[in-house]
C-alpha cells in the first residue's frame, strides 16, 4: 500500500530518504490508522533533500485510507 501510494503521489525524487521514510510511515500506520499531519510530521524524522514532505503526507494519508478500507472488509 505504501509503495503504491508513494508512486501515485510521485514522492520519490533522488531516493536518498525513501527507505527510511517508508519504514517510518509503516511504523506510524501500524500504530495509528488515521494519522493527522502533526502525527506524520512527528513520525517522519528523515531528512528529504528534495523537499517532498507535502507529497509524503499525501501518500501516507492515501495509504492510511486504503488500509482502513481493507481492514473494514476483513
């Protein structure tokens, strides 16, 4: 889910931060199914040299919505 959301929001630029950001996002979504922007900002501590933070937030919100929908069907 996260990787698809990452691609849909065109988050990746240089790739410097991507692995750490994805891991932090996965950990956030494991404990918080509906994170706020403040929750995301607190969880994503990796530095992004390209400044794609708004895209990161959008991707995490999209992945969270898909995760909630999937869990609702299960």
